[in-house]
């Protein structure tokens, strides 16, 4: 199960205000190679049939089934300085963040 910090929820909620036609927050992760991951956060109009869907503080979070195993115990955080980052709960460290589209 994925978690979001209050700062991440606040930022995603603020972004959604400008995109009411895209109420679903999609989070996905892909392997780039043996040691690097690519994360993405996008807004979409609807969920997909194979999505794992969570409601978190009024946000609809969709994670595709291929990404879900990699997102276990991951917390999405946000700061003005670093933007969105993904923190793995057990190690308490940021996972390598290589791709986050700008959500404007």
C-alpha cells in the first residue's frame, strides 16, 4: 500500500484544482535497468480496469498492477525544494527519482 504525506496531499490537491477534468492521480514505477527506477505522477480522467485504487484524503490514487508490488511501503512526499520524492518505509531513504512529470 502506498502512502502520501500531508505535504504531498496538499500539493496534489492544489494541482487538481487547475485540472478538474482529470480527477485521478496515477502513480507508476518502471525499471530503467538493474539499479535505476523511473517514477511518474500524472493526472488522468479515469482509472483503468487493472488499477489498484486507493482513496487518500479525498484523492483517488491509481497504481497499475505492474507498479503496485514496487510501491509497497513507499511514501510519496513533497517539498518546495525537491518536489515530489518517493521514500521507502523500511530503509527510510529516498528511492532513486529519475522522472517526475511537471504537474501544472
